[in-house]
């Protein structure tokens, strides 16, 4: 019965994609929904994109093992990322009327910076999308009671997500995100009420979590060896998630600059509030059946929530939970598949392979690249051994050390130039990769060193004469 409801939900999702396809007439419709989304839809799509497999399965699993200190990157850093993006980046980027975040790096700097940044941002999506595919495989394995292996579930899940994303693009993603956000919020609130009651009430769950030390956010002690890793983990998603195509698409799909700002901030606030519900549910599970869930945490902590729902809730609640879980995963997967595919077409193929393309050629190429990237992500997911939480967290290290500094300095510092951007990228990526290889286990996180070196590269490079020519007047105005 549960499996059939899941099948119906998947068919419904494809139906939304078919409906959305009627709104796709050109590449701008496919990428940014014609810049025509109202505030509720922008808020919904920002929230739904962030609220994925790592939120429901990854964060909850990490919380029951490490407490709040273990999830500083997400949801704390991730929520602040959206709030900062809405307040300080959405207005400036919206005014530039660009198609991709890669276009910004070309407009503000040059095509060399555009190419390097586009490749870095695209690569960062491999881990993030793969985490969603792994979670889809897990869900199909659970709801089919083992009849579908996780590998078969991954193939089925990516096929459905590709189907409606290929058809409707950003219109499909946005409309489904609005529906999926509603399902997620209603389902999680109802399930939290039921599980909280079975665990002795919300107050008891919170008191037990506090007694177990799970609510301690800041590290013990005042030494650098405690605080430096904490700060590095927080900044990874707080800043590394800002120069991402999916965030950019949601901001620039809005009807107006104000909607872009308010929708992004609103999505971040909603995400922060609802990300705590899976953590609450996972810890409540350890109170309901300490022995079973204690063993499960040691064996496979990502199965805590699915096992709790299957063993301790009625069928109606199971349908709600797995519907919400599929909503969360599919909304994130579709967005994160679309984003790098669009960047590759717009910022690499268009300028470096095919030259000028007609709009219809570009639209067709985007769909081909989307399909190709989906196959690549499936292969990566099938061969990855990382947890969902760490797959997502690692994805943002690339953009933190390579893309964040050229973005923020380009917007807010008029002296930033091509030479500064390139030196920032080289020093940031180079130092990060070197430390990941030589000393990955020191208390100085390699990505934090990479960020500091990226800032140093921008300051040093921009203080010297720009050998490639400084930004023109239009670029300077965009930065001002």
C-alpha cells in the first residue's frame, strides 16, 4: 500500500512537469521561469531546494551522534547563507539581469575567470546531487520492503527527476517546489506531534536531549584547536553556498528585486525553523526504543527516521512522512541537476565550443547536458561511500575557496580586477587542495585556510596593475 502511494506521487510529479512545459517557450523560461515568480513561490522554491536529503536524513543522523555542535554547518550555516544572500547579494545580482552566476564572473571580470568559476561551481554539485540520489535509493528500498535494491532505487529516482525537469525546467521545479513545501511542512508537524507524544511530550524530549549534552552548540574550551574547526565548519556552507547557480536562479526568477530579496530571506528563515524537526524526531526515537535505535545509530544512523516511522506510526503517517521525504529529496535533486547543466551550456559550450547559438538550439542543448549530467551523477552516487551529510558539506568547500571571494569583492570593492580574481582563485584552490592532501586532519580546516588565502590573493592581485585590463566603466558601476 505504501509503495503504491509513492508511485502515485511520482506520477503526479511528472504530471506537474508536463503542465509546466506549456510555459517554456525559450531558454529564459527554462532557466529562470521568465523572471516571473511571485513571493510565495520564490520563498517555497528557496526553502524546498535547501530542505533535502541531508536535512531529513543527514542532519538528524549527525545530531543524534554529535549534538548541535556537529550540525553547525547545516542548518545554522546553511540558513545564514540564504539570509545573507537575500540581504546583500539578491538586489545587486537581480539588477544585472543575467542568466547564470557564471555570467556575473564574465561581466565583472573576463572570460577566463568565467570559465574557471563555472567549472568549479559545476564540480561542487556532484556531491550535493549525488547525496539526493543516494537518499532516493534508500527511500525506494525502505518503502518496497527490500524488493527494490538501493541501486535500483537510485536509477528509478533519477529517472523520475530527470523526466519532469527535462520537460518543464525552472517552471516545473518552481511549481513542484511550492506543492512539495506544503507537503513537507504539514507532514513534519503532524508527525512531530505524534512522535513527541509517544516520547513523553516535547518538553521531555528537549530535557533529555539537554541532559545528554546534545544541545551544546559551542565547543568546550577556549583554545584554537576547539574553535578553529568550529568556525571552518560554519563558514563552509554559510559562505560557500552563496556563489551557487541554484541560489542565483531562485533570486533572479522573482518578479521584482524586492521579491528576490524577501523570498530568499524568507526561505532561509523557514528552513532554519523546520530543519530542527528531523533532529527532534531522531532523538525522540532513542527515547521510544533505546536499545533498538542505539544499535541502529552505531550501524547506520541514516536509517533512524525511516525505521522510526515504519515501526511506530500508522500507515497514514508513513504515507505523510515518505511523501514529505520524497518531496524534499526530489525538489533539491531537480534544482541541483538543472543548475550545473545550465551553467555548462551558457558559460562553456556557448562561448568556447559552438559560438553563437539560436535560443532554440541553446534550449535543446541545455536538455541534452541535463540528461548527461544526470547520468554522471548517478554513476558518482553508485560508487560513493560517504554519508549523505558529508557529501553535501564537502560540496561547498570548492566554492568557498574559489568562488566566494571574487563574487563578494567584485560586488563591493571597485578596485577588484581580473588579476586579483585569478590570483584569488589560484591561491584559494591551490592551498586548499594542498592541505587536503598533506594535512587533512589538523585543527586548521583546509577550506578555512583556502578562504584566507583567497582573500589574500584578491587583495594582492588587485593592488598591482591589471595586466589583462581593468574592469570597464559598466563593470565598475555593477560593482558599486
